[in-house]
């Protein structure tokens, strides 16, 4: 037993020495390395408080202003905040280590801290006063809070303070740097893919979290509106915009619940597709005008019309022929199988906008991979189904990739989004079935 303990202790000692050396290097750089241009730039931002700064949200400059008040106008103040965030990040690592090995958390903490500090990117960003050090800490904090909530929720002991604390931490991450929104996307996928958490979508508290996020996002929306010349004529719009977003989100959530309770269909998805349905006459008229002017070729118009008709027919056939099981899986109350194509096309579209050719082979392969991956995650732990998951995957792949191919290969002036075709059709089928305008099995009828 003594020998085993000694073998375990040696890596811990090596990690402790590595952490000490790396911390010493950071202290040396903090004392003797002059400010980088961007550090001085962000420091000056903090000396004039505002709601936004060029291309960044305001939280980091606000905190740098606080450092200048506490520590004065000197080199240490510029990087003082990095030591707080580094300490916070290492504290979260310690909490994780205690959960992974309560009897000896040091065995996990010191190697983790050594790997973190020895990673060049984290070593650099945790020592210079860019926005990233604060974002790293807040993202780690957000993950910790939501994971603790998930663990307690699965154990039947939900403690909502962890959920709301995670929402605040996530909002602060977005208020630090706009790409903090990606952790929000990851959390959405987590709440969808992890089966024990799906019940939370029926809880009002998850939508209260959305309200909190809407409040934080209001600042970003206001900043974007200021950038549109003539749209807003001066400051003072932040609070009205925040109130509008929060109140609007709450109103839509309430309307969705009222629609669902009255048996018309799933209120959330009905509200989501309403703008698309309202705009259909304008799209049809615009397509006809483009055809008349020669902007759109007759072949492209015909190909788009045939594809849309085929896609609607296939998705409707899937929803109808699957019976009660498909009604729950593809177009029921939780719309579980609608999320994979929606997330896949959204993520792939974002990637294509920056690094891929839209409609190209790499873009299509990414869509196929994401659809297959999200459906696979969706099926983990699910009960046996008479309707094969691969059939749903093939339908989603066909509709989404065909829409992208037609849009970009035929240079259509109006984009065809396959994911929205699936959402509109499944929502319509759910609505008709809820109102007994389509036959449904006894399992879905009231009283059975």
C-alpha cells in the first residue's frame, strides 16, 4: 500500500513543480513585460465607461476601471484582473478534482493545473489583459454550475439556484465577448441530447433562464442598432431595448403555453413558423417577378418548385405513416427530431460563412455529419423504436442537402432552407393531428 501511494505521489510532485515554475514565469512577465498595445487600448476603454466599445461588450473594460480604482494607475493594475480570473479558474479545477476523487483531490488538481498552464494558448491568454482570460473563467464557471444542476436534477434533488447562477454566469460571458454565445449553443445541445434533462423543456424555470439571457443580449442588440446609421439617434435606448426583449420573450412564452393548453398544437413551434407562413405570399410573388424579369431561369424555378413539393410530401408521409410513435418523436410535444436538422444547418451555415464554400462538398459533408451526430446523440438511451432512426436521418439529409444544392448550384435568388421545410411541415401535421383533423392512434386520443 505504501508503494502504491508513493507511485501515485510522484506525478503529483512533478505537477506541483511544473505549476510553481510556470507561475514564477508569469510573475516575472507581469513585472517586467511592458503593456501590449491592445492591453493599453482596453485600459483606456475602462477610463471612459460606456455600454460598448468598438467590437467588444463592456464587462472587461468595466472591471479594468474597477482595478484602476483599487490599485491605482500603474502596470500592475493593467494585469491585476488576470490574477483574479486565474485564481477563479484554478478554484473551479479544485472543485472538479474534489468531485472526481474526494479522498485525494490533489491527484487530479495538480496535473490539471499543470496541463492548463503549460498549454501555450491558456498560458498566454491567462496572463495578458485581453478579454479572453475573463471569458475562459466565466465559461468554466458556467459549465460547472450547469453540470452541478444537471447532477442534482438527475438525482431527483433539483436545486434551482445552480440553474439561475449558471444563467447569470453565461450572461456575463456573453457580456465579456460575443463568442461566449457558443457555450449557450453547447448547453442547448446538452439539454436536448442528454435524455434525463429533456423534462426541463417543460419547466417554466428554463424559460426564466431565457429571459435572463434576453436581458444580457439587449446590450448587444442595442450596440448593433447604433451601428445602423439613422436608426437610433442617440444614447438612452439600452433600457427600452432590454425591457422590450425581456417582455417580448415572456409574452411569446406565455402565448405558446396558452396555444398548447388549448389543444391546437405545440405553441412554441407554431409561433416560430408564423413569420415564415405569413411571408409565403411575398416569396411566391417575388419569385414570379424574378421569373418574369429573367433573373431566375424557368428551369431553376421549376426545379425549386418540384423539390419543395417533394420535400413536403416526404416529410408529411413520414409524420403520417409512423403513427403515434412518430407523432411523439418527429412532430410531437417535444419536437425532438426537429432539432438535429435545425442545429446542423445553422452551425454549418455559420462555418460556411467564414471558412467554407456555401453549397460546396465540404459544406454538405458537414451538414450530413452534424445531422447524423445529433440524431445519434438523440437516440442514446431511447427505448426501442419500430421506426428506424436511420430513416429519419436519411429524410433530414435529403431535404437539407438538396435545398443547399439547389440554392447555390442554380444560383437561386431565394434560399431554400431544408430545416425550415421540416419544421413547418411537422408543426402543421402536429397541429392538424391535435385538432383531430388527421387520424391518430388510440394512444394519442383523449381518454386513452
